[in-house]
């Protein structure tokens, strides 16, 4: 039986930096981006709402949810 090492430190650092970069990209795109935790895991939430008159008054919604999970 093979044993898997549970070395979560490098993965957690990479995941945290990815979520921070995602928040920056969402904010640069005009979205409202927040970082929070869910079940002791970091989560990034982003949302944006666009109304376009040329699309006959339609409203487009964008929702983004990204979280880290164990391997």
C-alpha cells in the first residue's frame, strides 16, 4: 500500500496567490470582488451586472466563485 504525503503548504500558497490574482483581475474588469472563507477555506467571489440598451434593454449577469479544496 502506498502512502501519500500530505504536504499542503506549497499547494496552499499557490492557491492563495491564484485567488488573490483572480480578485485583482475581476476588479480590473469592473466586477465587485471579495475574499472570504467557507468551511475554513479561502474563497473569492465576484459579480458584475451590465445593462445594454443596444441589446434591447437586456441585463447580463456575471458570477464567479472560486475556492481552494484539498487534493
